[in-house]
């Protein structure tokens, strides 16, 4: 039992535990806030009591899915134990524009479903709040529609895949329709994850530059379990064989660097076409490359999709990627549109259809799913994120290295840091001191 519970009056303690038990199986962020407000406890104490309830031997069935629920498996003694948690840091803005949510439900045909999402808002919180409010209802509506057309027989994972791809496509379209019809200002990315435990399968709808990845909790390596990626923007449907599955990490939807013309014979011609109406041709991709693109060419693909869309490029002009006039941020074209190529909202500025990932949950290792906004990758390489989660003590020793962007910023603007009472960067090499300094930013 958490120590703070021992100091409470018996009646108050019983009421708190009773309420916490009711919400522990499907603890949304809203329920968690109610727990804190109702019993005047902080976030740390709420976490302690929920974890205590979920691991207490007096309630062994809570959040446990035994192999008997996996009637499609051939024997085995597989046990699921699921834990969800979330962290939100507002940063320097006056209001937090991000939202997150998670919950569990029992589907009448496909068993337990665990849902989680992160929406990274920008230009206001209207779109991210809408996504938190409408994502689950929209999913439920379209998923029920798809299930109604299935034959009256035992459900298969193939049927689940078919239902989910159509459901997530319809959900994507409806949520963007809400942005247009309700005249919501600003925009938001979205990563939404739907885990079907009975089928050891989960699905991700990703729109924007937030991230979802699955890691091996023992060593922080990224699992490879993606069998299919469907791009709803242009219909590209990529499948991966069992012996060469794609790593379980979503792509970010943004341009990753400037465009360099590699075909010397086309260089002068392409530069002369820049910004002119009717000059864009998807074949131009053959004559260029994107600096700092990844090995799969995802950055150049996003650039091509962006310029091929009538909403984001209404004049069908050839546009390049440049640095913004005021700083080094990448922008697209003469309108200096943001480097993030997909989002909800942002009418006329971004694409809106995302990608669907079909992923397996491994049987032989303990795994965790990370869902987070792009803020993590401003300071940590994406392949280091799972290492921090799996082995935080060792990784934190190298968090604020000399080449970290905030450390370099401090060296360049020491007077500003002191004036803002953030203070000098600690020189003692103590992790706690460095983290305290970082939190004052």
C-alpha cells in the first residue's frame, strides 16, 4: 500500500480505493484528474495508488488477459499484463496545446481493445481538443459499421485487418471534416493506437510529425513487426514478408532538408521554373535529392506529395525547400509553409490524410509502445528514445552532453539565461542538478 494511504482516515482511504478500482481498467486522463481532484492528491500519488491496485494480489484478474481469451492460439501459456501511463510537460507556452488519452473497452466480436492517442496541437488547442473528444466515438461508429457486414462465423485476423483499414480511413476523413465544418483554428498532429490483445495485433493511424514506436524493454531496441503500411494520401499499400518485417516505428510527415538538383543538365531549367504557376511535374523527383533524407527517401516523398496536392499547391508550381528568413527552420516554397507536411486542420497549409500501420505484438519478449509528440526528438535522437525508456539511469548520464542544443544555446547566450533566472549550467556533472536546470527552461 502506498505510504500516503496509510496516513489517511479509514473512510477517506476506502472511498479513494473504491473510486480508483472503478477507473483502473480504463483510466483515461480525465478519470485520473477526477481522482486527483476528488481526493486532493497529486499526480505522483495517483500513479502510486493505480499501480498498487493493478499489481495487488488481492485483485489478480485486473488488466490480465489469460491464454483462454486467445482461443485462436494453439495452446501455450501466454499472459498479457498491460500498463498505461502518460507524461505532459507544457514548456514555455502560456497554454498547453497538446492532448492525450487512453482507455480500454471490450468489443463483442474481437475482445479487449486498448486505445491510446497523442495530439500535438499548434496555433491553438481547438483541433487537438477536438481529436481527443471525437477520436474514440468516430472509431467506434465506423468499426461497428464494418463489423455489421462480416459473415456469421468465427472472427479471423484477416477480417480484423480489413475492418481496421477501412475504419481508420473513414475516421481520418471524418475528423478532418470536423476541422473544416466547425472552422477550427490552428492544427494538430495525431498518433492513435488500437491494440487488439486477443489477436496480438495493433494498428496505428499517424498524421503529422509525432511518433509511435514499439521497443524491447530489456535492451531498448526497436521491434520489427510491421507487416503492412497503407498511405491514405495516395493509396500506396506496402506489405512486408514475415522474414523482413518493417521496424515498428512510424514515419514522420515532414520535409527533412533542402532540395539539391543532382542532374546537371536540368539544374538551370528547374531553378528558372521555381514558383511559377503550372510548372510542377512529379517526374522532377528523378532529378533531385533531399539533403538529410532517410534511407527510405521519406522526405523527398513528402515533398512530392505536398506539391502534387491541389490544396497545398493550388498553383501547381515547382517549389523548393529553404530556410526561413528569420532563422534556420525549414519551410516549403515562396509561401514559407511549415516543414510538417500533414496535420489535421491547417486548411490550405498541409495534407490531411495519414498512414495506417498494421503491427504484430511479439510473443517472446516484453514490449512497450511509445507514443509522443515531436518535442522529444528536438533533444533526443529517435533511436535513443527507447533506450531512455529501457535503461534511463545510464542514458540520463549522457542527456545534456556538450553538443546538446540547450547546452550550446547556454554557451552562446549566457547572459540571457542568467537574466531569466534559469541560472548557469551545472558544472558538477550531477544528473539531478542538470535535470533541475533543464526543467527551469
